[in-house]
């Protein structure tokens, strides 16, 4: 029993973002990538590396390749290995850090009515993770530990930057799992992506371009992807920010069309909702644009943890931490009910964001912050994410298999990552397909729901199918109902 638990923990491992490139052997590429991660400080001294087996499985290389690479780096002094306690980044491999002294600290707008209310037995709307899989025991254990260990000052007013424990844990986690380059005093805790957008764009409470006056921290016009979350566009419009749609093609957003905007909001790891990653050349191009224009890129890293293929897509932020603001939250990885997120900021915006938050933490519960810090540091967050990745991958595979059997004429896209897929439909059929789904008791959205009203890119008909929300036992019936609602292929038509 104890043995099998150990094996499971070994297999489940932890996440480590590494890109193996170059013409040489996989072993050489892995050694190079690990060495670089340690040298640059992305992997902090003391960080425990994933077990051979789990990293090998993640990267699609042989177990021995990982073992050899670790051994080589132990010999070089970058790593240390001790029998029984795994492989760690050596303490002496400490990188140089530029400390960023945080500057002095200085209404929630209307809430949108929940998009519920459709009489549907099967919820295949995108947006929420599997609620039945919330790691209740692990969260409880972390909360208990956090409460026991918390000094009394925790129960006073909270620091708007967020608890140092959480910022430190996130700096290490985001560097390891998402390739982010940062340090704790450039991270500001917030209640999620929507809150971060408000903080950055709300008029009247910022410090003006990170400087130190009135007005918002960032101003429009803001370029956004032509398909995106309407809630975010509405939130920006409520702040008086004009959004300018960027067309999408098979490589993601057409960043070559960026012009006089002051900022751009992208979902580079997994375009929301159409699915693909932003092409490497465009990642570089958008950062070049931001540098040339003195503009800023907002990276919405909403589901970056959930990639199912072996092509890692790290954070765009790593290309230029002074030009990219990365925003993430636990809304997909744990639950949108937790309301915890983070902003990884260029130095010049830290003071302005703290000023916008006010003198005391007013949104993100300090106790929840401590619990999340414990969840991350104890490894339970990694284990949960990896377990859920396996589960969602299984659901994705079942969706693809059901469609291949029951509706082979329907193309599925955007399935390499995330918690939803897009079913491409023949032109002009989307609305009737959504209605047919409703008749089958299936709640889902058509692509048109996400389209920017001002875009001139050709419309694509499609259904956005969230496969995370139904609980495990309800999923098969949901798939059955979905397939029953899809328009017939030509050969099936009468
Ligand atoms: C595109 C996109 N961005 C961000 C988020 C996260 O939003 P929040 O952190 O405000 O819950 C979501 C939903 O989870 C989303 O679909």
C-alpha cells in the first residue's frame, strides 16, 4: 500500500517547463536547457527536480536520458543528488538578482449576471474546471497548516502586494512550470484576471503610466484578439477603454497589424477560444513591437498548465519581463470560486498597481493566500494540476473519439491544450446547431458569442465545447447528447 503510494507520487511528479531545441542529441539539449534554467535563476537553489520517470514522460525522452543529464549536471556542480531525497538545484548555484524595491502603496465595477439559466442537463459551456475534483483534502490540509503557522500579524489588515509567502512561492513555481522570469517583489496578488484588468485600466486610482499622478496605469486603445471573452471587452469598455480587434489566422493573432495601440492583450499559450498557440515568430514580433512603441503586452495565461502534447509553450513574458505583464489565476487550475490571481509586472508598474490596490488588501483573502502558498510549496498544487491534466486529456480523447465515430465530418480544433475544444461547422449552421444542442439538453456556446463586434475577419461557424465541467459520471451522457445535436454530414443528409 505504502509502496504503491510512493510509486504514484513518483509518477505524478511536478511540472518543469523546458524547451529542448537544437540539432544535437536529446541528452545534450536537456543538459543545456537545465543548465540555462539554473544559471538564469529560473530554478532557484534548493528546488527539487522532478523524478526521472515523470520528466522523461513529460518531455517524451527516455528515462536514461534524464538520468544521464542529471548526473552530468551533478558532476558539474549545478545539481546535487542524495539517496532517498531526489535531485535538487545546488545551493551554490545562486543567480544574480536585481532587487526591485516596491514603491510606496498609494469599486469593483458592475458585476455581470452569470450566464446561466438555460434548462440544460449537460453543461458543456467552457469556463469552469471539474468542480467535483477540487482538491478538498489538500486545500484543507494546507489551510490548517497555514493557520497553525501564521504569525499574529496575519490577522490584521493585509498588504496590498499580497503575502510574501505566496509571492515567493509563485516566483519559484512560475519560473519552474511556466518559464517566467521574475522575483517576488514584482508579483502583486489580485483576485483573478478580471481584477487585474480593472486595476490596470480603471481611471482615477492609478499612478499614470507607472509614474506617479492621477489616471489609469495603462490607457487604450488596446488591441485584443478578434475572438475573446466578451466579459473582458465589456469590463474594458466600462472603464472607457477602446479595444481594437486583431484578426486571427492559423498562427494566432496577426500582430503584424499592430499599429498605434498602446497595449495588446493576448492569450499566447492557447488562444481563447479558438485554440492554437501564438507562433514563435509572432511571439518575438509582438515583443519587438512593444519595445519599438514603448507599449506593453498583457499575457493572459489562463490555462497554461493544461497542455497535452509535448510541445511546451512557456510564458511569452520570458522574452522580455520589462515589456510583458503576465496575469494568471487559479480559476482553471483549482476553481474560480477561490478568487486568487497574480500579476507579474515590469518594475515600472509595481508602484502604480500597488497604489491602485489601495492601502490595504481589499479583495484577496490573506488566509486563502497563505493556504495557496502552502499548497504550492508542499507540492500538492503540482500533484493536483498533473492529476487534472491526465483527467482532462482523457476527456479530450473521449470527445475526439466520440466525434470521429458519430460525426466524422466535424473538424475538431484547439485540442492540444486547455479545457475546451472548438467544433468547426459548415458556414451558416452555427445558430441552428446551438439550438439543436439546447433541444438535446446541452448548454454550450457558438463561436459568434466570442467575436469582437468590430472585426472584419471572416466569421467562422463553430461550437465551443467545454469538456471539464461535467462530473466524471455525467460525461458519457453529455457526449452522447452532444453528438445527437450535431448537424449531419453530407452523406447522412436526406
Ligand atoms: C480567457 C480567460 N482569461 C482569464 C480567465 C480567468 O479569469 P479570472 O481569473 O478572473 O477568473 C478565464 C476564465 O477562467 C478565461 O476564460
